[in-house]
């Protein structure tokens, strides 16, 4: 085999080896807070203090929420904002526990999820309302 043919064969081999990788996109690295659009920053404002410490997967999920946010009803947007604010107030341990609880619920049967929701609703009904005066001691 002459030198030119060997070089062509090597080039063909390299192109064949690299071609599948060329068609695949690497996921974009999560954006820094300063790189978010003004709209994204406004929507995700409750998360600003923790944004840089969020894992890349979490940032992508919150960016997905921000993308869907404009299409939500005003009530849905309000619900998302309240949940984001509540989430931002949780400690890292509380967040970890919430994620574990969510995973457990996702794996539960529909009947079990319904039962757990009913138990949670009952628990909430028994709790005094925030800001409401508690019952006087007897």
C-alpha cells in the first residue's frame, strides 16, 4: 500500500469513528444567573440566592419551568411562584427529604397516592391557620 492510500484509509477510519459523535449534541452547560434573560430572572427570582449552587440538572428543570410559565394561567403562575418561594426557604436537608418523598410518591400505586393525599389534607385541616388566632387555652 502506498503512502497516499494509507493516509486515505486512515482518514476514512477517523471520519467513520467520529461521525456518530458529530451528530450528537452535548447538553449545554447550565447558565449562570447573569446569563439568564430578564424574563427568566424575573420568573426564577426566588431562586436567585441559590442559583449558582444548584446542580446542573436542577437548573435545567427550573429553566423548563420558566419556559412554560408564560403559557400558564394567572392562577398557575401564582401557584408556581408560591411553591418556588417555599422551596427557596427550605434547608438543603429539607429539600433532600422533599425529593425523596416525591420519588416515593411517584412509585406508589394510585390507591396509595390517593390515601396519602387524603391523610395530608386531614393533617392540614387539623393545623391552625397561619396568621389566624389559635384557640384560647381551656
